[in-house]
């Protein structure tokens, strides 16, 4: 089962009418490295027009730029990162991050790792993992460019984190996923439901490992840039039933996730998850999980 | 400049400075850790941009401050012409290494002085050879992509 109509029909059943989308380039200011007002003035002097992203802090869409914003002195000095707007949401959902031991389980190329480090003011420790050396090299370059000092990176599968013998306070699971058509123009030609199911199974394995290494009072933020329920609501419903976790309320951009998906009635806490359809941003799904405390 | 040696980790010729929490938790098989200081190749140490920024904070560091045009040329890998240098701090001697800073005091990299930078000397075309500049991050990205 594949093809554009197949997937568009599924989105319809979830309550969204497919529309093509043109994404705006977004940046996030690394406030540990530069004053926001100073950087905005520097952009203006270079005739780069910015638009604040209303649902994020220290984040802007690039309205107009006479040259690539990925080649300015300010970029090379690590004053900002180029990071799609929806992708900036997950790291902001943790209750507090300073001095914590944090895991970024699928970290490369490192946009969210740098964002976590910025939110932590370079305190505590981030463990950043990826399974591909080439992608980890890109992450290392990103860390050096942004002057990150609190991150340890390992070439490691997120399903094997227990080998580190560390319990984590916060875990970011921006898991490998099927992606969406907003960031991949060939998405409908490329993807099948079998890909989605294969990714969903991998994501469940990563989720299960993450719960094992989470402190009892810790937090997991789970996110995908997939629009497919198998990788989102259905996986979180599975986690609530098999991993003794529950989805916690979050405040961020996006729609309340549905508790009735593809003919299945899901756990009521799924309504605490957020689904973002591609309009102003790419498609995204995000939620926060905590271990259930039994009375 | 002194760093606490017990907080430095070495991995395959690369050096990293660890904060106490990272030092406590890191294991030997790490890929990257803490603040990257630089790498050693065939007995020569190449400082990272994090280390260069640390050195730039020190008063005794050799520095040249360059104008806007020279800043742009330098980060695309070009050498520094004498006419683009606004100020010299520290050594002006031939073969000395010097940080290259922009007008805002930001470290763009470093170079080697090719001719004495004494004022009044006959002006050579290239005064400071580019050894390393922050534009390297873009060049590395291209290498990874291909």
C-alpha cells in the first residue's frame, strides 16, 4: 500500500485536508553565545529580513536574504543554528534542564543537541548518540562551531544505551522516522506503509530502552517528523500499555492528538500529545512521557 | 595559558577539555567530549576554534584586527593583505603566529606573519598567511556531504 492518494486519504480520516506547503527557512539563536538584540541588528545591517516565530523563543523565519544565512560570520561563530521551526519544539518541553544528565538518543546532525546545550547553559551533561560515524562527524562539527562544552558523543545504537550504565534525568527521543512530504518532495513516490510499520517497530524498541534507563522521576520527550499514526499516536498508546508510562500535558504549538485513530480507541492520555500538520511548519508529532506512579 | 591536565581527555590524537560531570561519566569509547581543544598530527598541534577563542580572551595573545572586507576574504580562506590590518597587538615578527580578529573582537582563525609588520616598512602584498579560519566549518560540511 503506497502512493499519494493512499496517504492523503489517511490524513483525511485523521481530520486534515492535504495541501502542498512551501517551508520557510528558520533559525534559532544560541543565546549563550550572543545577545539576541545584537544579532538581530547585525542581520538588519546585512539586509537579512527576519520574522519572529510566534510560538517559539529566540527563533525567526528568514523572510529575505541576499545570500545564504549558512555562510555568514555570525553563523560560523556559532551565534545561531539553521533549524526548522517545528524541530525546535521538542527540546523546549522539558521541565528544567540545568545540571541534568540528558540523553539525546538519535542526535545527529546535532541541531537539537546544540539547542539542549543552550537551554542548559552548558551545565550538566548531554550524551549524544548516533549509529553512523559520518553523521556523528557532522554533529561534532556542529558542537565545535557552537562552542558546546557539555556534550559527550558516542557511536552507538539508541537501543543499546543500557551499556553506558547511566540513569538519565531527561531523554530526547527524536526517533528515526518516515519523514513527511513537506521536507521531501519525492516522499509520496518513495514511501510505503511497510516502511512506516518497519520504522514504528524500531521506534518501539528505542522507546522501551529509553524507559529502562530513565530515572523514576525523569522525563522523555518523544518526537517524529512523520504524519503516520503508527509512528505517533499508536506507538505512544503502545508505550502507555506496555512500558508503564503516561503522556503528560504539554504547552506548545500544534493540535491536540486524537484518541481515536484508524478505527482504534486509544488511551485517554494520548490527548496530551500534539500533532502538527504541515502549514506554517513541516509535519511533526511530539509528546512528553513520565513513568506512571502507582498509588 | 594553563589548563588543568587532569581534565583533558585524548582520543586518537584529538584533545578535549571536560567539565567535572563529564569527566565523571565519560567512558573510553567516546567519539567527542566536552570542549574540543584540537588535534595532533605528526607532532604538530592544530588548535580548535574553541581553543582559539579561549586564547583570544588573553591580553598577551598575538592578534591582528582586520577590516570588514578582509574579514570576509579571510573566512573564505584567503591570506591577509597589510592594507586590511587595522591594528596589531603583540608580536609583529616574521613567522610569529597571530590570531585574526574582526572589528568586533571576534576570533576568525589564525595565521602566520610573512613579513615584519613594522609600520613604515615597504608594504608587502600578503602580510599574514591564513593557517585556519572559521570558514573551515563550511568546507567540512561539503566534505561530509560528498
